[in-house]
């Protein structure tokens, strides 16, 4: 993820390039997998307090909550 807009619209491109369709498909696959399995998404370019728990909203996705990073003793 390069921008929070890509959660709601995985086909949104932050910058034009020649593999935009492949990138959009891969983002959708990752988000579908996260919703289906409960896996957290760790977006490299989107700041947040930890991993993002993803939910579907119609054909789009959203961050349901942020799972904070915590140190284990």
C-alpha cells in the first residue's frame, strides 16, 4: 500500500506505471486474504500504530482497527 486510498480502492495508483493492473490485482488478493484469514496487513508506506485489521465494505476495504505493536517480556 502506498496510500490509505488503496484500502478503499485497491485499483487506485499512487503513480502511473506499466504494471498497474498486476499491482491492483495483487493488492486486492492481499486484502481479500487478510479479511478471510484475519491476517494483519503491515503497509510499508502508510503510517499507523501497528498492523491493520482489514474489513470489507461492499466492494471496498477499510481498516477495521489497528493492532498495536507491543514488546513482549
